C-alpha cells in the first residue's frame, strides 16, 4: 500500500510518497513517477494540497442501498452520473465557502477513485489496471438549489464544492471499507462500501464507455444515508477505513460575510 500526496514546500508544488511522518518527493507524478528522491521532508514542513489536479470529476448519484432507502427511491438500473469542474477542487484543511444564493449546503462523504491512465471502453475485469488508488471526497451540495433547478447541475459546481484528500492510497480492496462523516466531531454518516449498488470497477467500466477518462480524473462513488446541512464555523470530516481522514472548515464568502 502506497500513500501519494501533492504538497507545497519552499514555493514549489510536488508529488511525494508519505513514509511515516515524512514525505519522499517524486521527480514526476504518481501517473509518471520518475525517480524518488533520497531527501525526506518532515510532514510539518509541507502544505498538503489536493492529492492530484483532475481534468474532471465524475460523481455518481444514488449508489448506496441505505441512501436509496432513506429517500424512498428505487434502486437504479445503471449509474446516475454528473460532473463537477476542476475549479470546485480544494484540498484538506481548506474552507468550503457557502454561496449567498443557497440557504442549505450539505455534506456528502464519499469514496473516490483516482484514474491512473487514459481509459476508454474499459471492461470490468480490466478496470483495476486503470485505477491508481482511492481518496476521501466530500460531494458538497446546495440542497435547496436541486429542487429549485429541478436538477443537480448548479447545486454541485460552486467553487470549493469538491474537497478531496489528503492522500491517494493504492493497492487496497475498495469493497468492505467503513465510511463515516463527522460534523463538529459528531458522527453523521456511517456505512460501508459493501453497500454500494455499483462497485468501483463497474463504475470505471460504465463511465469509460461514456467519456474518456484521463490520468488524475476522479470518480466519486456516491454517498450513504445521513446527509445533512453545514453552517459557517462548522468542521466536516470524511473518514474511510485504510484511506484516511479529510478535514475541511466551512465559511461564508466575502460577499456574504459583509451582509
């Protein structure tokens, strides 16, 4: 199992491997690693960023049996997908900004797949070869705008609405992982990826038949039951077994803060 991260140190953004409490820098990226440095940088001397810079984020709606039961929806026959733009990305410990045009913004803790290489029309059995690893994701959603717009587009794409990290963890089985979301230390979501309707390999196969996936692209696999609102001043954390814990604060933007 390897833990890849992207970090800022001495004014330069680099990729590295986490080894205990230190970072071993890569000369390239996890998608084209090059050589590893012999220099070990103490973790407290780096700023951890989002672990990659995706060209797009493909999210899956209604992919947990318990969430379908929660909202009294029938199980889908195929994945329901939508996109988030790269401008929505933030990393660990950055602030989720509440937009002034929404009165309810929700957390949605999710497991995300990180694509390793260009993928198009990939079969389910081949899918593991196209996956670099997994990370924690928060599919932040302006819940009131979903109903207002009769769809999830605007509600999902605000800046800061795609926090993920802190690491990309490779060589783990994505099925059977405990997934939890905490709000101000209180457990709000608790499930297991064995409750996924479509597992990560099905999703890579299905989505790659729709569009071409590029190295560093994310597929976020859906949220379990227990979604709920966040408010300015809150701390939200997504924790996934073997993968890590993503922590973000919640704040008003400058415009709303002046009201």
